[in-house]
C-alpha cells in the first residue's frame, strides 16, 4: 500500500493556517483522497500540560516548555491509538496544524535555536513532512485577526512576540532549505485566493 502524505501547516498565531488546513482537507476528500487533520500541541497527556502553560494557568521555564513540545510531538507520532505514523502507514494523508518548525520559531525566541533543533532531531529523523506550508502574514494583520475574532489570548500573542516568531520561521527556513520541502503562501490575500493556490500546488506536486 502507498503511504499517506504528511503535510504540515505553519504560521504565526492568527495567520489563517487552520482555516486553510480545513479547506484543503475538504478539497482532498472531494477528490477521493482519504485524509485526517490533526494539530500540535495535542490534547494527549503531554499536550494537556502545554495548553495550561500556553493559557498562563501554569508556568514553566522556557527550556521545560521546549522539552515538553518535543515529548508531545514524539507521542503524537508514535502513540498506538491514533499516532501519525500509523495513519500514514495505513495510506491515509495527514494534515497537521504545526510541527517542529513551530518549535524552531517560537521556542528559539528564548532558548538557543541549535538546542531546539537538536532536541527535535528524533522527531525529524522519524518523520519529515512531504511539504511544510507557511502561511505568511504581517504580525500586525495577525494581531488584528486574533483580537477581532477571539475571546481569549495566549501567552505568545503579542505584536512584539509574533514579530520575533515570524523572524524565527524565516531563519529556520533559510537554514534548512536543502533538507526540508517548504512552500510559502501569501496569507494577506483572501481566504479563497489562498485556498486555490494551495490546492493547485498540492494537486500538481503531491497527488
Ligand atoms: P491560525 O490557525 O493561524 O491561528 P485561523 O485560521 O484560526 O488562524 O484564523 C484566524 C482568524 O482570521 C479567523 O477568525 C479566520 O476566520 C480569519 N482569517 C483566516 N484567514 C483569513 C484571511 N485570509 N483573510 C481574513 N481573515 C482571515
Ligand atoms: P493554538 O491554540 O493551537 O493556536 P493557533 O491556532 O494559533 O495555532 O496554540 C498553539 C500555540 O502553541 C501557538 O502560540 C504556538 C505555540 N507552539 C509553540 O510555541 N511551539 C510548538 O512547538 C508548537 C507546536 C506550538
């Protein structure tokens, strides 16, 4: 059986990546591609703790948070009930909202980026995405979308932080351009324009 494809969506908070992930899932299903959607941090045993840290309910040293993201990621890949690797082996395409580039971008604001990349090596060696899609918006636009559309905000959702995170993404993409398959989409366009660009790319390159 042919393995499923692993497609990751990345972007700063409010970039519109979750919206695009859902639209791509619908388009794939319509075209007869069996697929599931998933996200990080997960709602598994480690992910639950991360959600409490992100909402500010619990505090942790940034190195601890970075290590928890790695543990959550490995559980996401390998757990026996609904691990990503199993799905892919069963021929199902997996669309994932955030993966290790999120750690490279967000955790590297406070923890040295080489450490973050080293800590994620086990995940990277286990599963590299067939493609990572970066939905790129200006931090100002992202903040507007977050404050207009959400009641609660998370610890990373400030203009200053999102600016640093976006720079972190760009640096990581440059560093890993020969190792990873990355495609950047202009997230400042309309939802339907971006969706069309993503679908055109996916059906041309991946199916
Ligand atoms: P993320 O997953 O990157 O945090 P979401 O997909 O949840 O972002 O989108 C954040 C908000 O912005 C939502 O209310 C969504 O409807 C809106 N949004 C998403 N994409 C666009 C777009 N291209 N233009 C305008 N608003 C958008
Ligand atoms: P989430 O509620 O999923 O927000 P969004 O819809 O914007 O993706 O929260 C995820 C938060 O966790 C987001 O601020 C980014 C952060 N995060 C990291 O800092 N490192 C990571 O490795 C991952 C996966 C997420």
